[in-house]
C-alpha cells in the first residue's frame, strides 16, 4: 500500500515540478518579449495607448528579471516554500493590472489575466508541495 502511495506521490511530484518550470519559462518569456513588437504574447494597442502600454511592458520586463533572481535565490538557499509568496503576489497582479487599466482608461489584454493566474497558482502549488514533501520526509525518517 505504501509503494502505491509513493508511486502516486512521485508522479504527482513530477507533474507539479514540470508545471512549475513551465510556468517560470512562460513568465520569463512573456516578460522578456513584452518589449518586442513581433514576438510578444500579449496584445498592446500601441497606436491608441502608447505611453501607458509601454509602462505595462516595462513592468512585465522587470517581473521577468525578478522571477529569475527569486527562483535562483529559492533554489540556492533550498527554500522553495518561499515561492508560495511569489505565487500570491502574482495572483494579486490580477487585481493590480485591472486597477491599472481602469485608472488609466487602458484596455488590458485578457491573456495577461490568464498569465498571472496560471503562473501564480503554479508557484503556490509548487511551494506547498515542496513544503509538504519536506514535512513528510521528516515524519518518516
């Protein structure tokens, strides 16, 4: 019975890890390409809202650079549970970007909301799973 649970946990861990790494790649790619015209995964109406969308593009670029630094820090210090907070703040960006669009009367691409939701939930699940994994390992040792 324990081996079945162990196999299920190994498969779950694989998918949680793979999903997290994919979300990091999506976040970094989305942030880095936000400043390009041809490769951006988001739709910005530059003709109508030039300066306001440029601010959002730069914020996405900073977010990508911050993601790299935070992930490196979490893995170097062996504290992946810290990524729970990163995920929380990524989800909070849903409200922040909606607020930004409302205040500046700028339409925000709906893909940005899905982007933040996916990356935020992936970070939270990875952080929770890594915390549970370490706690479970201590109980059985």
